[in-house]
């Protein structure tokens, strides 16, 4: 989406509705690029998948350029843990930089 439109989907509230269709077409193109069929023969399953698809696309548009709430909650918890370490002076805090990958669910610390 960013490559085609030069911005993230749904950054402003007035863009959410128009971005749903744009993001849906980007997603369909992406699936077709990898040879994945987006058509389902069973009408009931197809209707259900379309509803889920629209729901997921709508939710993605609401985030704009921000992170989903699950990532924000995880990073907030990690930050809170570091604050507790500083206050209690019982554990060693992160040395410098903490990086979390929500895609692979891994994290690492680096001294820069």
C-alpha cells in the first residue's frame, strides 16, 4: 500500500473508508502474485471469508502508521519491567537498544 500510494492506510479518519477498498485490492494483488486463489467455490464459505477479509482490512486501516495494540501492549510491558528494575535496583537493565519483531516474536538487545 505504501509503495503504491506513498502513505500508510487509514492515517487520517477521513481516509479510512476510501483506503479499505485500496488496501483490499493491494491484498488481492499480493495473494495473486504468490499464486494463492482468492475465490472460494462454496458460497457460504466465500461469504464468510469476504466478511472476515473486510473486517481484517478495516482493522488494518484503523491503525494507520501505528502499531497494533498487541505490539504496543508488549512493548509497554517491557518498558514497565525496565522501570521496575531501575527502581528496585535488583536486576540488570537493558544495556542500550531493545528491538522486538512482532512477525517472528523474537527480541534482542544491542549495545550501540
